C-alpha cells in the first residue's frame, strides 16, 4: 500500500521533534522506538491535527539549500506558474490533486505542491541506489525512494532547492530546465527573432 | 536559458557572517594547482572566538581559496545554528535540523547580501 504524503513529510522531521509531537498529541510511543515507527504512528492522525505541531519543520530540518533565480528576478506570476506546473503534470493541477506518478525514476518527479505565505512548496521524489547486495550469486543494486523539497519564492523569482548539492545540480538541469522553458519559452523565442 | 544557480563568493560569506552576527569556527581551504597540499582545514581551538580574525588561521590557509566555512550564530527564537557555506558549490548546509523560520532568516540575509 502506498504511504500518505503526511508519512513522507514526517520523515523529514528530526526524531526529537517527532517524539515531542507524539507526547503533545498523546500518541503512545514505546521507549527506544525508531524514527520509522514514530512516523508510522503519527501519520495515522489527520493533517489538521498534525499541522500546528509540525508546520515549522515539515519542509525544513537538516538540509542543504541551493538557490536558483529565474530571469532577472522579476516576480513570477502565480497563475502562470500554476499553469506551467499543471502542463508538466499532464493537465492536473498539483495544488488541487494527487500528481504522484506510478513509479519514480532517477529524474525528479513532482509529487505534491502546497501554497503558503506567497510561496509554493514543491515536493519531489526520485529513485536512488541505496545498497548493493548479492542475489542468487549476482550483484544487484537495490534502489529506494528519496524525497526533497523545492520552495518557489514568487516575489523574488527564486527557487530554493533543499537537498544535497549534487542532486540540486541534477534537478536544475532536468526539471528546472523544463519548467523554465515552459514558463519563459515564448519570451525567449520572441527575443531570438529580434 | 533564463535561470541560474546563484553563487556564493568569499566576499558574500563575509557579508553573511556580519549580517547574521556569526562567528567562523571551521574553514576548509582548497589550494591552487602546484601546491603539495590540496586541502587544508582548520577548526577553532577552545580559546579562539572567531577564526575569521585569527592570524594563525590565515597563515595556515594562506594561498588557498576558502571553499567551505562554518558560520555559527544564535537565532533569537531557536538557539544555536551552524550553517556550512560552500563557495565551491554555492550552497548552505544546515548541519543540525532547523525550523522554517531559520531558513527564512538566512534567505532574507542572503538576498540582502546579493542585492536581490
């Protein structure tokens, strides 16, 4: 069964904060429980119950940030951005509906989007190798899902990519390049003809 | 292409430090080609408040580009924050988990420093 977006978001919180939340929300957690176990219990609660306790941490935590600026920094038009995101999600508005793909690949996929304080919080999923094991005497690479957030600050036309720099660079040359092309493509073409 | 990854220069790091009221307690230097030592790293000793004003640290990493610096500062709401700034990658790593407000504050300062 697919896990909820809350489950994925909660995995981003430090264990100490998760334990505090469990206590604040009267969720019983056995002593010595792993982060995974605490998240499993907390994710059973509704988003509205979790939000006041987790909102400051869900997209933050222990992270590296890389800043990408679009154009000359002119504020981005929210409607145009949402339209572009919708185009990239096969006509589904990611702010309103579930846009999770059936499978993740090495190329980042948008899996969730929310809006708060003039910013868009975009969650991405990507497949990454996590281990090499022997299976039937052959070396096999085991892959797992990894998630990261990119915060689009509309007023500054800056996307804050919250993941390790290597992945951020890959993200810039793949998803952001496509986003940029769709958002500004027509303007670039006009410029070319002048 | 109309987007770019914003760089963070050594001068930017110095301005970030001033604006955040931070101290530097770790510096990694990347020596230029032709030197015997490729990477030089110094950390603050117990009696050193701020490596950025240490003559001894300057001498040890002389001639090397400061590729990574740890800025340590107090956030009024959250407490002690360690931000590892990479001039090589143009990234800032929050070494210990921080809430949204801290990332926002660093972003605001970063924008002021870059004049954007």
